């Protein structure tokens, strides 16, 4: 799988993902500011936190998961992370914050040999592991969702003549299903790693994988969704390697 990529400024792309309860977040925010970090909050989407750079860290409060991506945020609201604060940094924060460190994100040169057929995608969506774990709200698509979909696709250049929400709905579901069910994987260091099984246009709410909402203990190879490309300024066409880094002492804080 190999090499890491470089960001637009020539530095290697890396983001560190932290999760914490509300009572810890206020204290940590103050401590970071005293140590010279600039702490900014995401306004509309958790993917804005991927804009972390240098000494500027971004956080997403629980409410952010229910703003621009309300339906998609149901993955967060149903997860063990519901009610917790997300914090993302380009640099690893001082050791005393390791208790809250969960993952690192780096660019990858991985490319799958092939992508699943429509029949394989449908089997994934029909699978018991997906049907049992998906939030009901996730599949309750509204007219607002369709309008938002077209707007984001247009702004990011993914909208093609004759494009529709329905064209991508199967892969939207199947991508999350693969991270739950691990049907399409690649072997790295003896471990079977699931990956996004479509191009960027077929991915929705990559935040669920970027930030360990789905598969929090598993390594993942994730392609960005158009929304994260728009609000998080991440790249299209490549995969991001999401590796869990949870400190074992953090396990007691999960519930």
C-alpha cells in the first residue's frame, strides 16, 4: 500500500482525531489556548475539522452533526460517540491529551484492483450486519436531502448531465455497509482492511469513517465524499488511511 501523500503546501498530510466528553472539552480547549494553539469550531459540518493546520485545531460540537448533514449525522447520534466532542489537529497534541486520541488519518497510495458490481453492492446492502446496524433515519431521504445532494455535487463538479440522487443511493449505503461487514478488503500487515467501494461521487458521509464513528476499532481506507471535499478541502480520487490509535486507558471512557 505504501507511501503517504503530500498536502498542497508540500507537507505530508496527517490529521489526528480526538474524542472527549463535554466536561473534558471545556478544560482541554482552555489548556490548548494557553499552550499557543488556536481553537476553532466547525459551523455546519464535522468535515470542516479536516482544515486543521499548524497550530490551528478544529472541533465539532454534538450539534454540528445535525446541521447541514442531518440525516447523515444519524450515524453519530446512534453511536457510542453521541454527545461527545470531536477535535482534529494536524500535529499530535502534547502527551497529556493522549487519553483522548483515537486515530490518525494519512493519504495512501492504495487503489483497489476492481470495484464491486451492482449485484455485489446490493448483496452488501441486504446483508444482516448492515440492516441490523444502520440508523433508521439514515435511509429516510427527504426532498431537502435531494436538493442538498445536487447543490454539493454541482459545487464540487461531480454533477453530470442526467445525474440523479437515485444513481448513487446504492453505493451510499453499500460503502457504509462494507465498513460494517468487511466484505471487500485488502491485506496489510496480516490484517484485512475494508475500503470505500466506489469513486468519490458514490460516497456519502465519509465523516462516519474518517472520525471512527463506524468501525472505531478498525483500520480503514476511506475515500472522501463530495461534502468533505467541499468543506474539508481533502482530495478526490485518492484513499485516506485511517488507523486507530486509542490508548487502552481510554476504553473506560467510551460509555
